[in-house]
């Protein structure tokens, strides 16, 4: 029996936290003038995370220069002139993380192909600001591919994040449809270059299912990520943000997510979060700690 893409199965009931605590987090973020991918990308876990006073910061504005068909973040038009980077943003992110009492700080960004370095120096400045404000905190950066510019990538790695994350997003066969301005092999090259940096940084990637892939293609993707040196992989269900975005091709049952996790471990990826509501920053602190501990063993 085919699935109705407009009717969510029972296992996709959104988790909701305490609204009063979530509103306090929203107010704090707005007062500090920082953006979160939680709000911009319409993350289904926002109620749960905001109620625990945690969030994933989003750098460089709220408009992306790419036009991925899965993403709810606003996209630039060819005629748009994007705002210059705010040099005070790294310090605001660090101050907000301190006010939230975070012990692990996750930072991502829109993709800014209009910038010569893709925003790499801005990522590095944010890492430095968080280190100065919260010297004991772990830091995870989820970056774009910098159009394959390895010198830009190196700027981020030299800043010394705890975890370097770059999402491949989907299997090779679906990638041109889902992320037309990105490239599957280029993403793998970025991950492999970060893994070969020999700096002790944990390497992470993630992808969605339910966008038209087959299970065998998922298995091949996991093999590719393992060969690229990934320590951590996250796997989640794609949910259509609006009717204008790519329709959901299938809703993957939780039991199949468990099988994907087994495949990942079998491929050599030791730390996996797989499930319908898993997103890039899901259990980020726990996964990072486990990955760093296993490296020492």
C-alpha cells in the first residue's frame, strides 16, 4: 500500500517542550540579536530544544545563496545584494551561549557563495569568541562546502573546533535534484580533507531519507562516508517544510532507521544517531563526547 505524503504516520508526532521555557529561550535569542537554524529551517524539534534552553546558532544572516529543494531557509534571487557580515556577530553568539549556560555550542550558517572565502574566517572568529568566553565548552561547526576551496576549509580547521560537520544531505543519485548547486563528490572531498588534517577534530556528516533514495543507495552512501573518515553520522526523516518544497517520497519506519544504524556501524562509522526526528545537532554533545572517548581508547 502506498503512503499518503500529506498524512503523517503515528511515529512522526512532533515533540513539544514546556512553552514558557521555550518562550524564554526565544526572547533571549532575540535580545542578543542572533539567528538560529532551529527557527529559520523550521526544525520539528524546536519546542523540545528551546524548552531545554539550547539552540543551534546560524551565522551570516538569514538568506542563503543556494536553492536546495529541501530547505526552509530563505534563498537569494540573482538580483539580490546580501548584507555584509556583521563583525560583532561572533561575540554575540558567544555571549548568548554563555547566557544559556551551554557546555557544547553548535554553530552553522547559511551558504554565502558571494563571499571570497565563503565565510570561513567568520566561522573561525566565532570559534575563537566562544573559546574566550566559554573555554571549557565543546564547539561543533556545521559548514557549507566552501565551493571546494580547501584553503577556506583549512581556516576553519585551524581554529580548532571540537567537531567539524559537513552534511552530504542525500545519496549520490538524488543529490542533483535536491541540492542543484552542490555536488556529492565535492562534499565527500571536504570531509576527507578534514579527516586527513591530523588535528584530532571529530568528523561528522548527516543526511535525510524520504527524498527518493533506495535502501541500497543509503548503504552505499554510508560506505562512502566511512571511507571519507567520518566518526559520526546522523540520519533523519525529510519533512516537507511547505508545499513549494520537494514532496516526501516515503516515511521511513523507525525499525528501518535502526537497520541503517547497523549498516553504518558495519561500514566502520562508530557513532550514529538515526531516527525520524534526528537532525544534524541531535545529541551533538553526547555523540561528540563518545567519539572523542573512543579515539583515546
